[in-house]
């Protein structure tokens, strides 16, 4: 049901920041013990792939991430450049620029919109928030110089009474999240300047018109209550394992 991206992109999507949300910046303070040092992701697809990608995380003097450097593929990195109310992410794969993404911030220091260039494709994304600063919708547009911006996908997010992400849908797949117990999120994972989840789900249920799939999540923490390992196992056998170390 769900497309599987190449391993490096799975890793990229998983750790697009570990940084910059101002309201959650405690996790980037070296004294807090939550500052990520290394990150690795193992992806197993039955009969197709069994591989691992690892990254070192490098920060500036404001503890904003400026580079994820692959230690598995030295020519692969993700680099960040910050300037005023915007920042740029560049995805370098095997020494070649693959994706250039510019993100613009709103008055709440949250991402308002982004423009992504990938080879010959340009995608514009708008981010819509509610009064609680929760992301409630993404609107994705294909852009060409001749036709302008054309909406091709809308992703809608819903939350429960406790403010936890309850579900999301892109109009084709409906995903519902379950929280069987309280597992506090200690990792700033996601794009810089985006809202971060307070708790981690134990299961996701993905439904479309053809079938239903599930993803089960397990988490391991160290003696300082820092997330050091999380495992996602899909009902089709695909398994993704992420591992973190700290300064």
C-alpha cells in the first residue's frame, strides 16, 4: 500500500532536524543530555533489501543542526543553512545535489511554506495550523513556470482531546494512531521549526479501499530516559529500526 523509499531517504525523512523548534529547544541544549550525536536507520524489506545507513550530526554555535553526514556513504549528506525567517535544506547524494528545499517561517516561528526543487520537479507546500499551533493540513502543489501552482495533494491531521495526533489522511489512505500507554517523546525528529509530538504511538492502522495494514512500534530508553532505539514493524514484514546516541 505504502511506497518504500530508498534507505537514505527513509533516514533523511526520519531526522530532518533533531533541532530548531524554539519551544522544544531544551532537547538541543548539550547540558540537557538530549543532544543527538549519531543516528542510524536499518531497513529490512523481505526478499528485497537489508541495509543500514548511519549519520553523524553536526551543529552550529546555536545548537542548530547544520549537517547530517553519512558515515556509510561519505558522499551523502544533508546540510542546513539558516537566514532570518527562512532556512535551506540540501540533500547531497553520492556527491550530487538531489533536493534543494527552502522553508519560510511565519510569525509563530513555524514553517509556513516550502519550495522544493528535485531534478526537474518543483513542489510548493503550505502548512496550516490551528490555534494550538498543531499542524492540521499540508497542501502540496506542483509548480511550473507556464501553468503556475496546481494542487495535487492535501494531507489532513486530526488530534484527540489530549492533543495527541489521532489520524491523518491524504484522501487515499486513512491512518489512525493508537497510544496504549504513555511514551513521552524525547527526540526532536522532523523538520526544523515544526510542531513536535508529545507522545509516541504504539500502533498505526493504514486503511484504503483495497486493504488494511498496520505498523507496530516499540521503543527502548536508556537510564537517563533518552530514546536510544525504536522499531517499526509493518504487517507486510517491512521493519525499520532507528538508533540514537547522545553527546
